[in-house]
């Protein structure tokens, strides 16, 4: 099945130099940790991945209906749609 949410993509995944120093602001505020970071490709919100204790990227999707995220990990350039459960 093809992702039906490509029209919601407004941003590109940042280049590696822009990824360094990125944090999950919600985790920082609560004194928690994260495993990997994801960026919402609709609004730019950065949140932690599903392997992280708080899963803030998924929580952002649930609260905003912005389903497409990209990896904020250096050396990675993939994107994923939560709604369609598909890598783009």
C-alpha cells in the first residue's frame, strides 16, 4: 500500500550538520532520556522514537495527526508514515 499522507510533508529531513546537538525537548523537560530522535516532516517537532521510554514522536502524531516522520540520526535519511505503517 502506498502512503496516502505524502501531501502533508512540508519539510525535508535535515542534513547531518543540522542533526548534531538535537534533543527531545519533552524528555529534557522531564529529565528523561531517549534512544533515537525523529522529526515531524509537517511541522518540524522533534521527539523521541518508539524505542525510547516516552515515545514523544508517536505522541505528537496522536495529538496532531501529523503522521510522517524522518530520522534525526546522523547518517540516516529515511522517513516513515505512522498512519500507513510504511517507510517512504
